[in-house]
C-alpha cells in the first residue's frame, strides 16, 4: 500500500511540473525579434484561432526564420503595429516560432484579443499544410493545455469563423483542422451572417 502512495505522489509531482515546450519553440531572441512583447493575459485562452500568413511557404530553417522576420517587419513597418499579431508561427520545417508568446494579447482576431492566434507560414488556399506543421500545431496546443495557457475545454477556429472578409487560413488548412483528434474541440462560425 505504501508503494502505491509513493507512485501517486510521484505522478502528481510530475503532472504539476508542466509540459516543456522548449524543445520545439524557437524563442523571440533566437529568431531576432525587434519589438518587445507585452505580458497582459491573465487567464487561459478559451479559443484558438488558426491563420495563415498568406505568404510563400518555408521549408528550411533559414527560410522560416527569414519569413518570421519579414512577418514582424510587415506588422511594424507597414501596418504600424507594435509587434506581431499572433502568439506563435509554424514553419514548414515543423518548428514553432514564438510571436507574442503565451502571455500577451494579440490583434490576430480583433474581437478576441485574449484568445490565442497561431499562424501557419504560407498560403493554404490551393495546397495543404505539411505533416510536420500539423504535428507541431498539435504539440503546441497540448503544451498550452498542460501549462494552463489554453483551457482544456478550448474551441478551435479558423480566422474566417470570426470574420466575413477573409478566407484565412485557406480552404485546405481549414479542412485539415477538422481532421485533428477529437480532444481538439472544433468550434463553428462565430458570426451569424456575412450578408451586408
């Protein structure tokens, strides 16, 4: 009986340490972020919005890092934002690049600033995201849940579920989201109608 109690205590201790995401997330400092991030989210996100960058896809580490820097420059220099609008970006190399990070509000879906935005690097209207990207996305969501950053009962949306004026994250990626495991709760349309 004493042995079972020790095993239970060890299991509880292991569960409380959280899931280590450092193996697959490239921190801002490593990819050369210019803007400082702000930590202003205090609770776990109930929604995860998936986007695509609507740019060329990247495959190599150098291409993906360059794409992330270009995405940041676009937001800062063209749009006049202080920082990126998404929390994380996923490259075709299967790596995740820290954008705003876990604890900052994002402008990715303006009506939902306290929820998470994840952008797949590329355009997925005519072709799907590769398997490395989809696996990285699942790892990221599981990491967020394990660390209390994403609600276990979260809902998953494509950007177009909250906005009439976009096809983001592209038809193929949007359909791929429907194929994820059942624990990744699919939301639905957040807007009633797109009629003007």
